[in-house]
C-alpha cells in the first residue's frame, strides 16, 4: 500500500510523456474522424499560394499542439473528476484537428513547425497553472482560448485562396468543434478572465503565429 501513490504518480508521468510524444512527433497522431478534406477534390495551387496555405495550416497545426498541451496540463491538476474528464474528452477531439492539419501539410509538401516542442511545453505549464488556480478559472481559460482560436480560424478562412476547398473544409469543421468546446466550458461554470490576461494570451498567440507561419 505504501508504494501505491508513488507508482500512481510515475504512471501519470509516463502517460503525460507518451501524450507529449504523440502530439509533437509527426505521424504519431491518428484521427478518429475522417478528414473533411477527403470529400473535396484537390486543385493545383501556384507556388506562392501553396506556401501561403502551408503557413496558415502550420499555424493551425501548432495551435492544436498547444491545445493538446493546455488540456493535458489542466487535466493533470483539475480538482473535480468531471472537469478532468471534460478536459480529457476535449483533448481527444482536438487530436482529429491535429491529424487533419498534419495531413494537409503533407499534401502541400510542408512540415510542422520546428518550435512545436517549445510551444507544447509552455502551453502545458499554462494549463497546469490554470488547473491549480481552480476549476472555474481553468474552464474560463479554456473558453477564452477557444474563443481566440475561433477568431483566428475565421481570419484564416478569409485568407485562403478561393480555390483551396480542401483547407477550407478542414478549417470550417475545426471552427464548429472549437465553438462547441467554448460553449461547453462556459456552461460548465467557466469564469470570464480579466482583460489583462486576455491581452497577454492574445500577445502570446501573435508571437506564435508570426514565428510558425514561416518555420
């Protein structure tokens, strides 16, 4: 009995490490749902448009890496079982987005950002801190994160070349899912975050997008 708690802690660490590898190692994530892009015919993009779309999809892929890390960090420190389960469920749904974006990057002859391990680590830490602050704050953090993700998805939809229906199909379904995650978090009792914290989150997001678009 004395060793049950340490072993439980070690098991959790191994699970978290495995999840991190599955998130940041290309090809390790597998979607549970078929990509919306599979139903759309591909078109040839010129080099300029292809690089532009690849940059946008790289940002979205990194966003999903961050989402995985946030949810895993929050699940690790959540106090209520139902909140922990909600975080784990949301993380599972985000895996689809991660795999879809990676698949689209491969079609565009592009790769995920080399900075993903760094963004994962930072996001995991933020998620863990949010969980420690309390479940209402943690849920509020999820709601605000998803709100900002929805805003940049809508922005990217406007920036896609008109003929790129494959990327459009992916981002539209991601937008539907992210809005649902935001609504679920708010309905579960998520507290609205202070404006300075929202602004800090926006600033961090801008740095991520600027660096990830190219690298």
